[in-house]
C-alpha cells in the first residue's frame, strides 16, 4: 500500500529519479482490469463507492494474485503451448 499519498503530476524525470513511491489508478477500473493495471506498474487502484457496491470485495480478492491471472499462466495450467 502507498503511504501518505499526495496527488501530483508525475513526469518521466520523477520516474527515472526514483522520486515516485506510489502510482495509483483512480477512476472507473473494474475488477477484471486489476491484474493488467498491476502488471502495468500501478501500485493501487482507487474506485468510487458506486463501483465498489457493484463489484464486491470478493471479486477483487479473487484477482489479488495478479501475477497468476494472465493468459500464459492459464495456458500453462492446461498444458497448452503458445504459438508465436
């Protein structure tokens, strides 16, 4: 979790310099998109109360292990190969 989060504009120099300690996605992100957001570098997802009511915690917890919820892992579990 990000601690003492304060919104700011993040520049490329911030990322390179290591000044950014937390990257939070805020807005309309559904539980199915959580894994992709985490793999893309976001540390947290912030949603509004209305979306939280439509997508209960169980849906987010199911996707909490975001490193395992990708198509490659699912194919490996089924012993299928990826053709490139």
